[in-house]
């Protein structure tokens, strides 16, 4: 009987994209995928390390799965496993720890017979080489309606608070022909929308090609109706990208998630970010003016060491006045080995909580106003799943829509009239 594998992912879109790849590699190796860890012979947890909370969640998840199925062969991989392999290996019940350099070769490190190794976990963590990479061809469609294609990894930035470059290495890209081959495969298996992902996709460079070349290459694949960029730094945005997004004949959708981190010039300087608030505002105003219906989202990090009330208020005012639809909020936490960890004037927990709640309230109000601006409009919705009688999906500009229908609408692009907002959800008809 074939062994069964259960996979669990924490963290970013890139981690989720890599878990999709792992699932395919395991299927090619003869494994069946299990929906519950209790049914699995092999459990793989793909961890995150972006914050201390992410570290704690990663360890908690590993321990929980071991308790639920102590007989499963436990593999821990991902960013927390790469940065702190000894911490992962020290958890009783862990059998194998695999760093990010070896993650997509994980089947090579699995034993022929999945036998537990109590007290003797194996660690495979090679240095991450700064070179281009290819990904083994997929032989099936991922079990998602908007599959992701990994085009880039790593980051050459030096933000004072960020540990992720230690976990992911230097920026490197995937050859364009390899990307297009995967896009064609996904299209042949029914993909309508593709999400382009990486740690810093705007920094994509490989064999003389840039991000716009990737977007144009995927746009040339028949039946791909939408291309979405998962997240992009301001430095990766230029007039060529905006022109493609504004072009109604290009499948690049009107959506960008651009991390801001702070609306204060002085905090951005201390963070080591590569732009200033005024520059950020100028670019997003340019995008909003040129791209109809665009949804612009961002990340905000509250409580960076030394952040004063006045500096925090600058961030709040920036968000209120800028053409941003929402903000994801993160609380600062020390990350060992980062410059910010050694800075004085740490912000206390109560202030961190209050500042986070304030920014979330601003974001909620902005998002409600953004959705209200589309009431009465008919937009295309790519439906994914059915929940409690409602089909759920997303517009091109990433508004989640719920609509009743007796038809099977999975992976179908349907025009829907956006009728009302109920309990924070957009209800549509069509």
C-alpha cells in the first residue's frame, strides 16, 4: 500500500507555492496525499520565521501534529527550520529537519522505509547558493483555482528588522523558459488565473530577463485570463509594469500589495528601507491615477524601536489619506541577528497592542469604503469553493464575493453584480 503524506504550511505565499511543489514531488514519488495528519505515514511542516510569533506557531504546530499522530515520520522544513535547525531537531518526535536550500529535494532525503528515529533526528541544511534555479515539471493541476508560480527567491535588502534574508539567501531568479513551461502546463489543466510569487518578485532577474518579461511571457499562454502579482516591493515597480496593468488587453490584474512598513520618514530611515514616505505616496498615486479600479494594499509594522507617538501618528495619517484599500498589520518583535534587535527604546506590549488595533481600525474603514465604491457594478468573479450555499471567489481587484448558485462554478469566471455588503462580505448576484 502506498504511503500517505500530510503537508502543512505556515507563512507567506512563497511557502504555500513551495508546498504545492512538494505535494507534486511526493505524488511523483508514489505517495498519496492525506487530508488529516491522523491518516498520514509522513507529515511535513513548512515553517515561517518572519516574527517571534511565527516561530512560536511553527513549533506549536509541529508538537501538535506529533501528539495527534506520534507514529508519523515527522519532517520540518521552511524558514524557521533553516534559521534554527537545532531548535526544530530538539523537539521530541521530529525525525528530519530540512533547510530551504534542500526543501525542493526533500524526497531525496526521505528514507526508503519511514521508520521513526527517536532521539536521533537527521538535519540536512546546506548553504543557499546565489544562483538561478529550475523546478521539476508538474504532472497534475494543484488543488487550487489560482495556482502560484514561483519565479524568484531571496532578497538583497538589509532592513534592520528582517531576518528573512538569512532564511532565504540572496536574490535569484528562475529561467523564463522554465516559468513559461509551468504556465502552459497549468493552462492545459484548466488554470484561468496564475499568481506570480517570490520573496521579492520585483527584483526578478535571470538570463537578462526582468519581471515584465515574465508577465508578458505568461500573458502569451492561451487561456490564461488573469495574472496576479502576490506582493511586490516599491523598488520593483516601474512605468512598464503600470502600463501593462492599465492595458485592458493585458491579463495583469489591477491589484498590488506593496509593503510600506511605516508612514514616518524618520522611522523608515531607521528601518533601513530603500524609499521615503513621500516617494511611496507619489508612486501609489501614479498607479491609482492610471489603473482603473486598482486595489492597492500594504503592510505596516508598528512599534519599531524608538517609534514615538508623533511618528506613529504620521503612519496613521498616511494610511488615512493615501489611495490604499487595506493594510496588514504586524507588531515589531526582536529577531536574533538583526540590527534592530540591539536598538534601545523598545516599545512596551500594551502600546504595541494599542497601535496595532488603531491601524487595523483604519484599515477596516478603508476596506469598507473600497468595497462600497463598487456597489452596483458588475465585475468578473473567479469562483473557487462553495460554503454554506454560497459560491465564493475574487474579482480581478481582489474583492471577495459570495453569490448563490445551483451551478458548479468552481474555477469559472462569471460576471456578477455586486449588490450589498453583509457582515463584512460582498454579496453578489449573477
